[in-house]
């Protein structure tokens, strides 16, 4: 038993003095080896012992389903650089009451399960699992290698009802979450950019986001060298909303004379043509023979796809001007409004032809974030929402240890 504990803890300057059963738990008593200099907790240099402190206890990985604790009286060392400091405890981080193996195990399980489920599984309290998640994320953020951040994707996600949002910043090249900041203001994005430093900011070549002006303003000011691209999926969403508004208005007008004409036809005009079923294609063909306003809106929607098929930016700009004329002369207010939306943001929409990035991966990662939130039945605070998302989606390194508990 002593040999097993010593190997799993990986201690070199300490020995297992005794292993005893106390009520419903196992207590492992550790002792330092004689005539050994111990490492300083601040600089890591080995120094002679100054004195001893009272015994402390650490929660360890349960052995055979039995709660396990480590008991040890830490020494203070007289470090020539740092003065009198507590020795570096090899099985924990800082002043934590959890051992590093337990932190790793709880954090790894929290990537797959809700925190409450992990707490019940290991017979610990929710705050214990929360403490492990905090330590794992803190270690990961301190030791992760950001490398070169070439392309960023920025989007917002709803944390709870009542327009409570978080700004999600993703690395589009490595498909990982860089950070999740509370709210969707310009300050939210500033908080992420400030710690990066000027050298790393200059290395960012492209940013893709929706047309939310607070994001765009910060990108233009803080990342002048980066190509700002407005996401095409957000544009197509606005276009679909305009087409659907035309359908609703026309259905309301036909309600008195022919209510069955557009009944149940919503997704005929919103789905991609290649995703329509044979029955839907047949009905759409029948509706196309009628003189309906929504037919013209649908044709404009399909013609807009050609904008993203051009290889050269100049030809794409000419086509966009042509499409703008068609939409503004369609006598359909929702389509005119969308056309003017394009004109107001034309520069960053055309930028897609300079740097062909989109937020497709961001939308997929946002769905992963939502599934994590649903799995945990939501989060009351922004702090825990951020911590759990970084743990699960941030690709953070975990603390290293000699033995891996499965």
C-alpha cells in the first residue's frame, strides 16, 4: 500500500509514514526524508529547513471508492533569495486543499459531465469540483501557447433569458475558444485584446464577425492591419428574414380572398433549392406560375448567391451594384431595406473576396457551447459560464503528474 501511494504521488523528498483507516476514509501520513534540502515554493531553489508548520490535510483521489486524505506537516525553508518560505508541496498547487491528481481527474470528468454529476460520482461537494475546475483553467491559461493568431472569429451567445450575452472569441485556424467575455459591448472585446500585447495583435491578419458595430469599431481601431470580413451566414440570415417578411405581408393581404395559397409555404422560400423534397419542389413550381410578390423576393434571394461565386473582387462589386438596383426597384420594402444594409456595409462585405473566411465554424462551436450550458442546466454567474467553456473548448493544457488516474 505504501509503495502504491508513493508511486502514484511521485514524491522524491518525502516518504509514506503510515496508512490508516479512520472511520469512513483512508488517511495517508507523509513525512520528509531526513538530511534533505527542500525546494522553495517561490523560486524552486533547494534550501535548508528553517522550521515546521502544523499538519495540513489534502483531499486525494478516492482509493477503491473510499475517501482518501493526505496528512503532512509542511516545512519552511531558509531560501537565500526569497527569505523564509514554505517548501514547495509536490502533490498540490499553491494553497489548494486538493491534490493535483484529484484536480486533474475532476476537471477531465467535468469536460464530459455536468459539475453536479461529477460531484455525486466522486462523493464530493459542488464547491470541491468548482475549485478543481478553477485550478485547472488557471493552470491552462498560464501555460497555454497561443502561438500566432492569424484569423479570429467573433460572435455573441446568449447565456440566459433576458438578453444576457457573452462575447465568444475563437481561433478559426485551430477551431478553439480563446476567451468568453461577459456582455457584447466594445469593452468586452477590449478586455480580450489588452493582454495580448502589440506584437501578437500585429500578427492577426483577418477577423470575421457579424455587423454588430461595437465589434467592428474595436477591430478597425485596434487591428488596422487586419481584414475585417462580415460573415456571409449572418447576411443570408438577414436576407431570409426579408423574404419571410414579404411572404407574411402577402399572406395577410390574401387572407380574405385566397388564404390557402401561401398556407404552410414558409420553408419553400427559405430552404436551399437542393434541399427541397420532391413534393416541395412541385408546390414551389406551382406557386412560381402565380403573380406573387414573394416569388420576386425569392428570385432576388437566389440571385444574391452568385455574389459569392465570383473569383475577382472587381466583378463581385459590379454584380453587387446590379443586385442593389434590382432590390431597390422591386417595390418590396423588406428587400429595399436589406439592399441599403448591404450598401452601408459594402466595404467589409466585399472584403470576403480578399480573405475568404466565414463564421461557419464559429456557429458550430457556439452550438457546442450551448450544449455544455444545457448539460449543466445553465449557469447563474458569468464567471462559471466562462470557466466551464474554457475548460471544455479552450484546448488548455492540464497539470502534469506522474500517474494518470482513469
